[in-house]
């Protein structure tokens, strides 16, 4: 009865229904606007072309998967062992003067052994490797990364047993140390096993004194020597993920492999990992949520303050003398209305804007369906919890203007200030851990991974908390606000 | 037949005692006037009867139960305490509809009390544009929504035009004649003299007289004269 009464109260104030509808329209309109205003074009050698979509992994995520692979088929279980070292390479035009091509290895250059489900970019893999300056590691599935021992030279072994791939490392080829065992589900009976080398772009980050930073990237190549490979022989070379185009420097130093006296030298350039650069992050079409939240906050605050402004709370409590249940029902009605507004806004914006982006030949970074669902439902939940928070603050303060200002400052200001680098990075990071604004982490489609060389700070759009933890921060704030408002209502009703 | 029993209500606001042992009983079948100077504790008493204020001591019950314990309280007691306590953007009819939802009453009751209050046409408009008289009518409609055996009305004649006053007088008489307990606080002694069967006179937060109207008229010639005599020197504002 209380719920039905509070729902009727909400829907019979025309301005509140308009406010909720305005929130939906703003999210949709700004999403469509964002979709129409983006253009993207790429160079294939010297031709301008529509950007190719990056490959996707078995989970459906856009990934970078480019390396030189010297491999052969492995039927059933088996292993490969090699001594990997001699990591060397080339960095084009590095700082400070950017005027010469120098010898060198970038920190995340990788050389090692790999098991892969074929040679198509995006296929499942597991690998052990030495790196430029991050030691020996085992990586798999484009995001999994496990550090082992330091060093640029090592004996490495990779073993397949059923769906399990095990990596081992040794200093002398005699005493072995297990790195880890990973499962690659659904791996076929025959896989490709062999040697690989790749080298990501060299990155330098220039801090801008006004906030933010500029990232400069340059092409690099790595070479490595593999000796005492066992079992040996029967190699095929695949340039996984390479385009046909070669720079003039690459024409003279092509990727590939050579074998002399039992030592195989492999040269390669590229990256193996999640791709966040060669396309638009899908949540970008949902940036209208920031603006759409404004009318929603105002409506939710007014739901909390109107009862006091018009002394209607006396009528309400005379009809329903249960302040706790009234307060919970009001918060619930605001939460459900905001949730529905969020669901409609997301359900329209995501497909419409995605279709428009595709029509404009804009690449949208692919995400796995659980991630897509999390972004869609999470955004609707964000609107819902924002509504509950605004109601709670309104009912607690009992004054509309201070409540709207407080909620806007807590929820919307931190992410905007942090991402636009108005705040120092440390301050921005802490605000996005502690304030309700942490909830915008729920929209982040690509997480930060330390094994990627590009900067992934708050200013780059990476939130410090995991998605659901960020939303939980908002939920706690909303709960606290409603609890405080309920306490105040019980203590002094009017 | 349901009575209102107010028993030893006490309440202090800071250093001053708003209620100091307020005790009386409202019986069904006639209108009971509740009179007293400003600050005598009338509104506080009415608020306590419907649970909007907590007494420091004492009880107020309706048919033997505290208002807040009643499952659908507006079916047991209807109150008009503050005619302005409504949202200006909501129509009068929608104001009654949410109240009806809260008491599990059908919308047919809403239309019945709107008609009774003469607001059938005005009920479609937003309440923000209502005059004080219309707000009083809407407040009475809300009080009658649950067809309760007990009615509490705080200054119901305020803002009514002459036709409204006549309507209200007739309505209150009819409600009492139905066997309801009707408690009306008012400063209009002549109105009460024509209408009320019983009067409770409050002063300094307690009852200074509790008698039949005929009895008081017999002793003092008019209700007004009785009131002025009884409340002399008990000005409510100290």
C-alpha cells in the first residue's frame, strides 16, 4: 500500500515524469551526437583506407596479436624446450633528439615459446618468454600475466597436457622451476608450437604542467636467439597479424627467422595483448549519462525535499505512520524509476549509436558479451543508485538547492575533473576511489593491465577501482544517505 | 461507537510546557468543540492524537488504540490539521488518490468525497491554484476518505466563504448525527454554540473546563461569555 501510494505520488507530479523522460532523451541524444561526430581513417602504406577492425579473441574482445612465429604442428600432448637469449633490437628515433635509429630493446619486447590454436590473430595461446626489462614471464589469453625470475636470458620450457599448458624456467637447463599452469579450454588436438618474438612501440610520456600528458610512440623491432631447441627441425614461419606493407627500414630488416649452426634468430615487431587503441571504446557513446543525470538528480532531490517544503510530510505520516517504511518506499520508487530510465536510455543508445558508428566506418572496440551486459546493466544501475543517493541527500538536507549541489559535486564532478586532468593525478585517483563518482568505473570496457606499455592512468580514462567495486561505493553512499534521512525523519518528522 | 481518549498528555518544548496533563474524552454522537487561546496546546494535542508528535508522558487513543498502531489509520480517524500540506503540482483528485492507495481504498471513494466536498470539477486542477477555502474542502474530503468513525478538524472554518461556512456547519452536524466522534478546534464561538454539543476549554496546556454547551450557556448566557470568563488570565502565550 505504501509503495503504491508513493508510486502514485511520483507519477502525478508532471514535472517529475518530464524530468525522468528528459534524462533518457539527453542520454540518447548525446550518444547519437557522439556517434555522428566521430570519424576514423587509417593509412595502409600510403593509401587512406577505412580502419580495419582489430582481431578478436575467443571471448570476443578486440586484441593486438602481432608477432613472428616459427612453429610446427603438435599432435596431442608434448613440449618444447629452448635456451632463449641474445635479445637485441632497434628503436626508431627515440628521445631526446628523435633524429636517429638506435640499437636497443624496449621494456616489453618479448621472445620465447608459444602454444597457439593456429596462426590466426586472436587465436588462444599460452607463452613463456624473456622480456626487455620485466624478466621471465608466462602470459596467456591476452590479459593473463605471471612474472617468474628476473633476467633477459633463460632456459624455457612449455608443455601441453590436455587443455593444460605449463611453463617452466631454468638458469642452466638442468634445475627447472615451475612458473604456472593455465587452462586453455577447448584447445583442439593439433596446435602450433614454436618460437616467437615481438616488440611493441616504444612509448615516452611527457607530463604536461597544466595537467595530463602527451604520449609519443615509435616503431621498434626485436631479435632473439634460440639455441638447443628440442625437439628441433620442421619449422614453418608465420608473420602473425602483419600487414603486407613494409616501411623502408623494414624492407632492409624484414621480420622473420634465420638458422645458423643450430641457433635460430627470430626478428619481430608488434604486441600481444588487449587492444584499447585501434578503435573507439563502446562506453564513449554513453558519455551523455553525465548530462542525463542532472535532471534525474533534480527530480530525485525534489522527491525528497518537496514533502518538507510543502509540509506534506504531516499528511504522509498521518496516512502512513511508519516513517522507516515510507522512507524506504520513496527511495525504492525513485530507484525503480531511475533504473527504468537508465534501461531505456541504454537499450536505445547502445544499438543505435553502434549502428551509426559502423555506418561511419568507425571501429568500435569489441568486448565480450558479459562485459557488454555489465556496461549496459551497470549504467542503468548507476542511474538508479544516483537517484536513490539524490533522494536520500534531499530528504536529509530538506533543502533542494544545497542537495542538488552536493550530489552533483560528489557524483559528477570527480570523474569529470579527474579525467580532464584538472586535478593532480593522485587527488583524482583518490576521489575516484572514495566519492560516489567511483561508480563510473562500471562503464569501463577495457581494464588497465600492467603488462601493456602505454600509460593507463585516471587521465587516460582508467578508473582506479574495478567496475563492480566502483558501483558498490555509490551503493554505500546511497544507503548511507537514505539511512541518515530515515533517522532524521524518525527523530523530527516535520 | 468510537471515542477519543486523551489522558495526561505532557510535552515540553525547551523550558516551556506546551502540554501539562491534557485529559479529556470525545464521545460519539455530537460535535465536541476544542477551544482555548493561541498556544493553549490545541494543535499539539491534535498532532499527538494522530501520532505526528510524541508526548513526554500520557496517552492518546482512538477506540482504545494508539493511532500509529492502526493498520489503515485513516479508516479509523480522519484529520484535517494543515490545509496547505499538499504538493502544488499535483491535482486535488490525485492528492486524494494517493491517500486512497495508502489506505487500500478504491478510487470510487475519492470521487465520492470530492463530490461531497463540492470539488468534482476543481479536483482535476493542480492544488497549487486552490484558495484557502478550497484547500479546507480538500482537507475535509481527505479526512472523510476512509469513512472513519472519528474526525479531528483544526480550524476548519478558516478561509471559507459564507456558503462554505454553511456547508461545513451542516456537514459537521450530519457527521455527528451519524454517530461519529467529531472534535473541532476553533476560535469561532458563535459557530460552535450553534453546532457543538460539548466543549473542551484548554489553557496552559491542560483542560480548564469540559462541559455541555447547554450547561455553559445556562451558566454564562453565551459560549463566548463562558470562554472569556474561563480563560481569563490563562493567555496561552507566555
